[in-house]
C-alpha cells in the first residue's frame, strides 16, 4: 500500500495567541516534515460554550501569569513578534465568520488573511486589535491585491447571512463532539494513515513522534533564523 501524505489540520481563532504560535511553527515545519497544512477557521467562543470550558483569565493568577509571563516568554523563545492587544478578550466573531467564507470562496487567500488578522491581534503594534475586529475596518487591513473591493464586499455580506452564522455555530458544536475543548486544536495524520489529536502549542515533540519526524525546536534546522 502506498504511503499517505502526512497532514496537520489546524482549528484556530485569531483571538487565541497559542494558535498563532502553533501556526507559525507548522508553517516553518511544513516543508521539513513534508506535510499538508490545512487551516480551519472556527469561532473559539462557540467551542468554549459547547464544551463547558472557561478562558484562563477567569482564574485571576492564571491570567496574570499567562499574559504577563508565559506568552511573552514563549513568543521570545519561538522568535515570533508579539504584543498584548488592547481590551482583551476581543470578540472575533465577525473575523471568524469572514474567514469561514473565504475558506470556501477563495481558499488561496485564507493563509494570508489569517496572518494579517493575527498581526493585528498579537503583533507588537496590536493596540488597534479591537478596531480590527469590526467589519467596517476590514478594508483598511486587507490589501486589494488579496481581496478586491468587490470580493471583500461580497464575502462580508455572505459572512453576515443566517446560513453562515448557523454554519459557524454548528461546526463549533461538531468539533466539540469530536473531542475539542479549546484552541489550537490539531488533527494529525501520519504517512500510515494513523491519526491523533493535539491541543496547545507545546506538543510538537509528541506530534513529531506521531509523524515519525524529527523535532529540532522552534526552527527545522538548528541555528536557523527567520
């Protein structure tokens, strides 16, 4: 039997910094691990509600430790530009509804759009994160070379339909039924066709083991830099 191509399906919401970190690592290892990376934008709020999970910031000391210590240190270790957004947590429902439409209507733009919104949310200049979550500000963030005026108008309108709203909610509930409780949630398939599910941005050693690949830290090649 011919070997299957390894793949990682990443379920994410741009409100999740750990999903941002996970995506950056997967992008770096995509070639080294010879895998297909599938992006699945999904509203984290829907997953949290359906699973009964609660944000870490609901525990005061946990939120302080994570936001002031763990995330900045992780970003420094991974060498990912980072800044804490204003007015966190931010409701990203409009962004995630838009990305869900783009996934179907123009999948070639999904990765770049995701990176744009992550940079607005979690980049060093992320003080405008709240504004970036509002549909009326999307045009100022998204270059016309990526989505034309016509495309953006169409996709925003589609994102606000009841059909899309119901789809986003239903897909979150279905993912919870499949075991998810937070993001990043990753479904990994190795070349033997065996699958495993991973949560968090600190499971790459185990993921490498599942894939039969080598983990070299934040960069595929030791000593490499962005």
